[in-house]
């Protein structure tokens, strides 16, 4: 009798552990994640900050809604109408969050890199190649973050993902901020909810994306990362 009870308890523990593996933790979030989530609440989602991906030669703006500064130097330029695109907006949020974090943790003395290295950081964030990782490669190279396994992901983490080929044979990608997992009726993860800038929300907004073929998200080219600025070194 006792053995059967012990087995049932063990089975329940294993089941709960498996369910929690990809759940969003109720515990306090990492400080930087919370700063990120607080910041994105400030952005209107009514189309005020629109979306525009310029074609070659149309513009050289950085996809951000405002001019941005790092260590006293302007490093990102807004477009005249304040429109955005995905990697520019996520990088904007990162930089705003990083500047706020620095204010609380020693200012420029706590910064992981000099302003003249920003172009390299931005280039990595904007992705070097098709199916590339984007933000995770930037934070890892500069020593202020790491790539995450799926089971580690929390709201406020950054994500770059690529879709499978659509019916026209085209592969597209997106740079976003993770908010939550999306599940089916059995509790299986089918996709995720995120915040970014995209045509479908007329600029800044939240959206759901699903894993799968025919233009769905490709799991092997889905890259989550967490910014951990306290680990950065000058």
C-alpha cells in the first residue's frame, strides 16, 4: 500500500515538473527583464508609432522611434515620422533599458563597452545572415547576456526567429520581445506571444506566432536570449 502511494506521489511530481518546464515562472523576474516590460508599456499600440521597412536607397534610419544615446553619444537615428521596424524597435528598448540599468549601477563606469563599439553591437543585433541569431550573438560577444534554452525563457527576454518557407518559397524573420507561451487544449506549446513592430499591428503591438510549416516559426532557427548586464566587463 505504501509503495503504491509513494509511486503515485512520484508520478505526480514528475508530471508537475514536466508541466512547469515551459511555464512562465511566477517568481520575481530578473531586474533587466522587468525594466524591459515596464518600458514597453509606455508605447502606444494604436498605430501612432507605425511600421516602415525602407527599400534600398529610401532611408538610412535605424528603425527606432526616437534618437538614442549611449554614453553621451548619439548612436541611433529616428525616421522623420517616428516609424519603426522590428530589430530597430527591440534594440531601442534594449538601449533604453540598459541606460536605466546603468543609472542604478554606477553609470558609465558599469558599462560593458565604449560608445565607439556600438556599430558592431547594432550590426550583430540586426542579424548578419539569413537564419542568424541576432540579439543573442550581440549580447554574448559583448559579455552582457546569453542564449537561452526554451525551458529557461521568461517575459522580457529577447527573441529573433525565422519562419519556414511560405508558399512562395520565401523565408522571413522577426525580432521581438517574448511575453508568454501559447498552448493548445492539452497544454502543449504551439507558439508564443510577443511585442514588437510589424505591419499586422500597424507598428507597435502584441502578436501571436505559431510553430509549423508553410510560413510558421522554425524551431531550430528560434533564438532566445537574456540580457545580464551585471556580467559585462569593460
